[in-house]
């Protein structure tokens, strides 16, 4: 039985690898265009913004007022009617989420990044503010995320869009990165210990709704991804700080958001 599972797993990996290589060949020109983003963040700081319940509109207003560079993703558009802030760079990697909220995502201004598979399957039209990147599941790296900040290469998945945003930010040359709204705390899923859990008292998202687009969080793999990002940062003179209000992510040094604007 284990042998059969192993064979199936290897066949799946071959299929995924082949499909991604075909897409890379098909959209090679667009991947090469990403070279223009290399070093745009040199000497600057940026904020990687999650959709956790700790995220405040006032914080977004502060970022807007101070003209900070920000990366955000997924259903952040649900807050945009309450603030003038807009993400500098937006990304989405969840295919189901993209299909269900395609209209909202298409309305977003600013630069948008999509993985090749979503673009090839659902978008197809390359607009000026739409950019592509290649990604590969962590199963290709001994089931461990491999931090690979190369916009023309392959980003490693880590079970969370935040991991893609971190690779995106580093690939652009940012060396001072602050996390905000990354609560790392959910009402259900696989915990950091690898065991399934449920706690209905916890709020997953700044928005009140709970839709079927929400995939089961896997905090075990998320944690491995965050640790991989820190390991890379520590060896490349990159500083990643956690400015989230509360939450349970303790991989990065904590800072108070307000103190960043004194």
C-alpha cells in the first residue's frame, strides 16, 4: 500500500512539474518582463498585509498617509470601501477564491500578480498591470518550503499567500519587511503540531463572512514556510518584523506598528 501511494505521489509530481514547465515555456516572455521589478525596493521598507481579524482600517489609513509600499492579497478588497489606501502590489493564488471573486479582483487598481496556472486557466488576457509568476508545491522540496525569491524562477508554496508575498517582496529587493494582520490563528485546520483542531470562538478574517472559498488552514506547513523565510532573511541581510496586533506568529521579532511612524 505504501509503495502504491509513493508511486501515485511521484506520478502526481511529474504531472505538476510537466504542466508548469509547459506554462513557463508558453509565457516565458511575461516572466522575463519581471526583471524590471528587480531592485525597485532597494533602500526602502514595505508592509506585507494579511487578512486577519487584527487588521484595522486605521492602520491602512496610516500606511496611505505615509505613502508606504504594501503587498496584500485575497479578500482585502472587502475593506477598500472604508479607506483610501490601496495595496501597491496585490496577489491571489487560491483558484477557487479567484473564480468566486473574479469581478472584485478585476476591479482592483495597481499592480497585480497571478500564478501561471490561474492566468492560463481563467484570465488569459495580459493587461499592463497584470504580472505573472511561476510556483511549485512544497512537496518538490522534501515536503519542506524552499524560500526562492526569483520572479523569473519558481516560487515555493508554503500553504499561505503570505509566503508568496514575502518571496515577491524579497525578489524586488526589499530588505526591511513588516508583517501586519498576520494573526496565524484560525477557528479550524491543522495546527502547528500537525493535528486537526476546531475552535468556533476564533474569528478567521477581518470580514464577518465565512464562505466555502476558505480552504482548510495548515499551520504546520505555514510555520515551516515562515521559518524558511526567516532562515533566508538571516543569511541575506534582510529584516522581517511582525507588526501584527496580537496573533500567534512568533517566528519574527515583534514591533509595535505605531512606533514605526514616530
